[in-house]
């Protein structure tokens, strides 16, 4: 037997590996399922670690205070000071929405730079800022409606966000804790890493899923509808601009207006506050309409067609039946129930 025949026999006899595809799946849909399940695992672990930080800091705080001979009662008084609460919010937000996501996704061999779009948005698409701010303004009404709905059924659902620190320094601290740090880190995590890791399976799926998770992580039924609505528009903005910065700007502007109203309108009568707020809503509506008109001729409201084979229903099923996502959802709902 010559060498050529021997080589052919050796080649033909080598084992051929075939990827197992379960019944009812095509190779592509099965691969999409595996990819969505892996993304759900990474996202879910990150979110559970986020919740873990909120628990760990409390244990650490009281342990340290006890080591210095400070009683639990005294420690409560210190941490419930409005300025201390805002400072704590800055520190916790900075940790919760960065460290878990970076560590988990790097461990999952995902490059953060591939998930978080940080390029400068095109000038023509900056009109989406006005659309986003308009939606945020009217989404705030959802908070009030939820509270009124609970009251109508005789349910006392009270979420205590604490008092604002007084004075000009207190105002600046509140801005830092609400309008500077959260927009940066929350957009990084939610519209950056979470949305970015899901976009390969369709922009619509990624936007809706990230918005649901954003609503859940607020941990109370008052804010969940508002946060989910805001998550939808901010996700839409990131997808259409392929940049995180306009979403950050909308988030920051909405929170800035909220903090400014709390401080500047505090001494006015209820009628005056209602009038100013109505004027703000009217201005936001006009700005949103102008922004929408500017985008009508630029395909600003169309998504790029997804090349996935699986249906939207399948994608949601695969993602939200992930054990870590189920655990996260249950914990958020249980936390929300504590306010009844």
C-alpha cells in the first residue's frame, strides 16, 4: 500500500464530531438558546451580587460601629442623617453598578468595550434627547398613579426615601447622589452591559428585557412602572444612536429636574407647585414632539432587522426561566412587599 492510500485511509477513519441538536431546534436556534442562557447567567449573577452589596454594607457598617463601641441605636442615628444617606448612596451606587458587572462579564470572556457603546453620537440624532426627556417627564406620573391606586383600595404603601440634606451644600450633595453618579453607573450597567450583551439576539428583545430588569431592581411597586418605562426609552435611544451618552444625558436631566423641584418648590403653595409642574410637562411635551418630527425622515423609529431564527416568545422564555434571573426577580418582588 502506497503512502497516499495510507493517508487517505487515516483521514477517512478519523472520528467526525457532530454537535448535538435537540429535537425541535435547528442548529441556529439551539445556538441562540445557549447564547441567551449564558447571557442570562452572567446578567443574573451580576444582579445578585448587586443585591448582595446592599446587604453586605449594612452588616459591615454595624460590625465596624460595634467594634468602636458605638451602639446600634447611635449607629442608626448617624446613618439616617440626610447628608450621610446621600453620601452613602454615592458610594453604593458606584460599587453596585460597576464592580459586579465588570468582574462577572470579564470572567465570562466578554469584553466590556464591545458591550458598552461610548462613541460620540451623530449630531442629527441628538434630537432623541428631547424625546427621552419628554417620556421621562410623563412617566413620573406613573409613580403618582400607583400611589393613588393603592390608596383607592385602602392599601398603605409607603416608600420612605428619607429627607433631603439642607442648605446649598445639601443641594449639591443631592445632585451628586441623584443626577451625576446614578446616570453614569446605571446606564453603564443597564443600557451598556445588559443591553449590549443581548443586542445580538435582536434590538427589540434587548430593549424590553433590560427595561424589565431596570424596573425590578428599583425594589418597590411605586417606582417599578416608571423605571420600566424610562428603561424602554433609554434603551431605544442607545440602540438608535449606538451611543450611551444621550441616555446618560436624559437620565441626568430628569434626575436634576426632580432634585431642583424638591428644593426650589418646597416653600411654595401647592397651587403654585402644580402650576409650575404643569408648565414643565407642557414644555417637555412640545420638546418631545419637535424631537419626534426631526427624526421622522431619518428612519429614526425603525429597528435593524434581526437575523435570529428564534421567536421573541422563545427568547423571553429562555432568558426569564434562567434560575439566577428567577431568584433575582423573586428577591426584588419580596423587597417590594416589605413596604406594605
